[in-house]
C-alpha cells in the first residue's frame, strides 16, 4: 500500500517541488536565469494549488491533513531551500551572506500552519507575518533589475534575504491578496519568466 495522497488536489504541489528541484540544479550548474524562472514558476503553482484542493468537497480528514503537511513541506523546499541555494550561487557564499541564508531558512516555522487552518474564516483571510512564498516574487523582481544595479546587486541581494527573513518572524497580519493582487503577482511572475528566457 502506498503512503500519502495521490490525486488531483496535490498534483500542483508536487509539480511545484519538481520545478524547484530543477531550479536548484540549474543554479548549481551556473544557470541563474533558469533558476529564477523555476522559482517564479513554483510561485505560480503555489498561487493555485489551494484553490484546486478546495474544489474537492468530499476530502477526508486524512486528505486534508496530508494536504496541509505536503503544502508546508513544499513551501520550505521551493521558497526556503530553493532561494537559499540560488542566492548562495549568486554570491552569498562568504561569511555574512551564509549567516543571513541560515537565518532566512530557520526564521520560517511551519508548525503553526495546521493551527491556522483550524482558526476562523476571518483569520484564514490573513497571513501571520510575511508568507514564505513572497520570495518567489521578490527575488525574480530583484534579478530583473540586476543589469541596472551592477555591482550593487550583491548588496541588494543580501539586504533582500535579510529583510524577508525578518518579516517572517515579525508579528503582523497581512491580508491575503484578492483577485487584483493575484493578477498583479501573475503579471510579475510572467515578466520574470520572460526576462529569464530572454523573451523580454
């Protein structure tokens, strides 16, 4: 008997993890543009995996709990470890940079996710602190401006990772984006992908 859940409600989550693994391999082999494309695509998948899962109205408790856990695991792989490796290969591979990357990964906690899911509908409309998926938008945006920043890019990269990590553990409520906000993020991701593929 196979363990886990294998139906359409989690397929996009699995796809996101596979894309992220491809991004890490691209990064290690000296293809940062393609790594950024993979990060952006993982973020795109994450925008819709929850919506797809909720279309199945008769999910069992096991399926729901598995969905929460696999989504949480995918988040730390795709938007925690993935961006860390990309940033490391881009130049955050000495002293302070490594320390910032270690802080970035450790700053995010997934233990609160199941609790959050059990809270009221009103609470579920907000994030507690900055969501880890934010890096799928923030890092591609920064990379698009890399030619303009020149030598200052590496400084900006350090600052971005540190600030995002700090916002993970800052106690504030961030309302989830509605349709307009999601559309804007989709456009940003699309531009990052086009830029990475030399189309834009």
